[in-house]
């Protein structure tokens, strides 16, 4: 299945050529979880603090669906 | 021995007073709000002789407590008509505290049209003529004062917007580099200072961290522990120091809560172009800084230094400002945002209010959305005092009335900040109910709603938002009184040792035996006093509501409306 991945706030350094906020299209098998996706991207799970799938918070064991927009963040805050 | 510095502008009398017993345990917001409640008639004209401007360092300001240099400025707001505490970084708070000044109270109103400067030094305080500073922007005023009184002075000042008594005018002070960009921005307190005919307050103190504490060893241990708690938390230790507050741009956008085109959409396709990541990249490439402290002793260093193409420097660009001039106006260019930010700092306006007002003007067709040059031209009208400039300085609610716009993002007359209440409903509760008018800092539910700090409450559901906002508003009222930067809350919410460490610092400093319950009771008391002032000023539960369109129009991408019921909103302060 095709997924649309975005990485932010320093996570892009784990993915050569990636730029923050830029949509990256990836193919993964059906049934892939958030954790499986993160691992396959080469990003240490410990660096991922917030996962948004289609703009909603998702856990590491959430199963992804075709076409999902997945956004990965390290710890961020401000205001 | 700490004192009040009372300046009566009707008589010109400047005097130091002993602090009455009841005010001794108060600082920052607790002190400004209590003094305003006790001394300002709630029905008075905010720009008349009976309003007062109260400036107070927090309880821990001027010590070695980390990130404790916040300044509270209070009074009756010309924008909301209610009580106001606006909170700023910068170096004035620590200097005032080191001069033993618990609060400056500006009262009365001079008969003539002269301008004054209040000079405060270890030797005392005096009013000086300031006609030569009138009409000047805050950067120039600060530069002149630093030239005249020494490079290390703090300059609390207003710009032409404050002189012209505009309801969106703020009070600023400078950072260690002399940037007059640390604003007590919200609610028009710059106009209150202008109504007193005070152009600037110069604070000259040789010390920054030397306020006496009763038990220095105990204090030092607690301060060290608290610094470690801040450094160990992922947000205060890594997130904020790396990219500053504007790191929020992308996550709020991805969460679908980024108010775009005057609160029409929850995402902006150019959000990344105006984000903290981009800002850091450009700032560093141009010789600026991606991280910078707004006052000495801050461990979070969330500020930045952004060199602009014209050679000037905007320091900092905060998330709220990047949002209100960026996505809110559909502008995807950081240089435009920096320019608008700089003009606001210089002319003396609250950026959030100006951004919301520009959004309303764009809604009305006065300027086009997405047109940075048009926004800049409109903002340049403020210093000239033209009708358009005065409308812009009058705030979003007033602009909406003048142009017949119903899509006005404001509560109690104050513009709504950078989280759409339909996509971050906890903040919606805070906007609706805080005594301050729409204010994101008053109960920052973005923490649990989006950042997963202090637990998680689904941002798109109505459930549990009232309780979340209540608890945050109580804790915030205390933090705002402590002199600590509100951002310590990110760590305190997650680390059970955080609040005890703050209480320990207070106990060691003042020789007290406070508990965590005691300080939360202080927070509750602050809110009660503020609510009571507003009630006497004419506010009712009808004022604790969001604008109608938030409950009628769905916000893409989640297509939600604000659906926390009115009866629930009325339960926020049921303590």
C-alpha cells in the first residue's frame, strides 16, 4: 500500500535527502504498523514522540491503511 | 526590604512605600491583579485617571532560579474592558527585583500634554521630561536610553501606538542585546501607559541574580534540582532550545488546528515555509541565531535572532506571530512575517491582535489575503495615525464592527491566537472563559490536546476539556505569579517532582512552609479576584462564549465544530 510520510523538527536527519514537511511517498505491505513504518525508515523509535495519522494521534501499534498521511515528530512545544 | 514604587501622574509625586502585609506573599500576576482589584474601580475608563498600570516582577525573579525573569504588567484593559495581566520576558523583571521593587504603580493622569520618563536606580526614582522621545519607535527609544543611561539598563517603553492610546498597544522591554521586543503585548496596556503620559521607564540595576533569599543553601539546591528537571524534559530540554516556539507550526498544521485564512481552514499548504525549522535554517545562514535567551538565566532559550533582508534584525519571531501574519493571512514568506513583526515591535502593537485584525480586514476586502506587501503598507499607516492605521491599532473586534464582518475571531474583544478552537477544543474552553479575553497562555490545553504533555485528551472531542482547562488555568495563574516562564509547565506537568521543586524554592526564599496545595490555592485566588473584577465591570457568563461561527461552520480537515456546551463552560470556575 502507498503511504504519505512527513518528518519534522530534526527527524529528517535520519532520512537522507528528506526535508522537513515534504511529503514522501512510500510503499509498504498491508498491515504495516506505525512502529514497522518508523523502523523501516531508519528512525529510532525513541526519537519519535508524537505520531499523527491523518491529523489524529496514533499509537506505535496502530495499523496503517492505504493512503494514510503519517506525520512524525520528536518532542516539540512552545506557545 | 522590598517596596512599592508609587508614581502619581496627577501630582507628579514619586514615592517608595512599605509593602502592606497582605501583599507580601504575592508577586507577578497575583500581585498585579490583587492591586488592580483593590485600587482600580472596575467601572472606570481604562484611559482615565482612575485606572492604574501595575508592573511587578514575579516571586522568584531576580534570584538564581532558572527561567524566572518574567514580568507582569496589569491594569484594566482598554481592549476588553476587563482586568488584564500581560506577561513578558526581557531583563526588566530581574532588575526591578534586584532594586527591591515589588511593584511599580502608575496612577492618576497629568493635566498637560508633556511626556515623561521614569528613571529608577539604586539611588531612587525620578520623573524626567521625555518630550524628545515622543513619537519615536521603541527600538530608537531603547537605543537612546541605553546610550544615555548605560548599556545595561532595562527600558520599559511604548511606541507611537501607545502614545495614540490604541487599544491593541503593548508595553515592551528589551533583552540583553537591546532589542525592544519583549512584549507584555496583550490587552492594550500600552495605551494605559500612554494615558499616564509615561513614554519610558528606565531601570538601572547593577545586579541580576542577587535578590536576598532566607536560606541560600536550600534555595541553591532547589534551583539546581529544578534546572535539571527542565533540562531532562524532552520539550524544555530539547524541543524549545532547538527550534524555539515556532517549532509548533508544523505539528499544529498536521493536527489540522492551524487557523488559516482568518479561521476558515485548519491547514495551510505553506506552513513548513514559515515553520521553526525553516526559521532556524534561514536565521543561521544569515548569521543570526536559532536559539537565544530572552533574559539571563533561562535554560530553555526558546528565542531566536532573525536577520532581515534590509539589514535589521527581528529577534525573536515567535510561533504566535509567525502564525498570525503567516497562515492566518495566507502569507508563506518568513521575510514578510519578520517585517510585520518588526513594525509591530517598533510602533508598539501586540502582534497577535494586529494579525487577527489584518485577517478581519482581509475578510472585509480591505487588503487581499496572501498579499504581504499590502499587509505591510496597511501596518505602516499606524505610525502615521491615519484612519486605517487607527482601525488596525483598534483590534479585531472593533475592525469587525466597522467593516460589518461577522467572522471575527475574538472573545471579550481580544483576538484568538494560533490554535483553532474547533481543532483544539481544550484551548477553546480557555479562550471562552479566561478573565483575560482570548488568551492561549491562560490555560494552554495544547499540551494534552496535541503535544501529549501532561496526559492526552482528544482535541476533537468535547469530553474532559473543561476539567483540563480549569486545572491549567489554576496552575498558570500560579506560575504567572512566580516569575517563572510558563514554559516550565511542560516539564512540571510530566514530572511529579517539578511542582515540589518550585514550592521548595519559594519556601527557601521567603522562609515559608507552603505546600503544593497552597500554591494552587494561590492560583485559584488569582482567578477569583480577576473574575470578581470583571463581574463588577459588567461581565456575565454571556461573555464566556466563543464567536458564533465556531459552532456553526465546520473546520477542515476534521470537519468539526466547537461543541462544548454553554452549561459546561460555566463550570470552569466551580471551585
